[in-house]
C-alpha cells in the first residue's frame, strides 16, 4: 500500500506542533514555516486596519466581521493572516477538526509585510500564490519595505494559475480603496498606514 502523501504528512506534523508563545506555524507551498509574532509597528498597523474596518462593517450593518489569529485552511495548506474578513455566523466554514476556517468562507485577507528577505518573499510572493490558489477574493498587502511604503490590493484570483488578475498598488499617502466584497468602499489611508516612511528598508 502506498504511504501518505506529502500534504498529509505536513498536515499531521502541523497539527502536532507545540510552539513557544510568540510563534506560529503555517503550511505554505510544501513547507511548514515558523515565524515570530510581528514587531510593534507590524502589530500597530494590523490593529488599526481591524479597528477601522470593524467600524466600516458595523456602519454597513454587514453580516461580515474582521478578526485575526485564525488559521485559514485550503486543502491541507494553512495560512494565518494578520487580518481576515468572514461571515460573523461562520459555523459552516469551520474545519471538521475545529482548527481553523475553510478558505471558502474568507472574503478578504490582510498581510502587513514582515521585514527580512524571507518575510518579504513569504508575504509578497508565496502567500500571494497561496491565497490565489485558495480563491480568496481580496488580498491586501501593507508594505513598509517597498520604497516609502505601499498598499497593494489584489483581486480576481485564478486558483489554477495561482495568481491575481487585478492589482492596484499605491504609495502611502494615497488612499487605496477595496473595490469589491463586503469591505467594498473601505479606504486604506494614513489613518492605518501612517505617513510615507522616511527611509527605505
């Protein structure tokens, strides 16, 4: 009898992991990636995003909410975005083992790009492909490390190509607007990103 495939091995290993506080593990493109909780600036930006988006969704009397620190699962792959938008009543999307939320129920994900070569590659490239493969409609990147800072809003995922067809990238200081989904019309501006960064990192 053939043994378990790589996806199953990684999935079982991920479920069995016990990490020290301040670290989390994701399964991205055939690897388990362990990374630390974001630095102060990272946490501050993601908190501002969630706070402002919560106000926006409540003003719309939306059935969707924003949150963080949850595993988004697609075919035994796992990502933990800095923020996500999903239905408040999400029972139908909770994975069978209760470890996360099926990507089918996620309307938007946010990543605040982490520093360092691996962090940049993970958020800008690997997670971009992973979220597109999962068919997540909107992927937002807030990136301190791109010039003086940029916000990129990716839409129209093609799971087969692991790519987003729609891309709007603007520098800090210019409003980025979510074009579709429950967060349609939400503005990502300096209230979330802060002003353009003074230095290139």
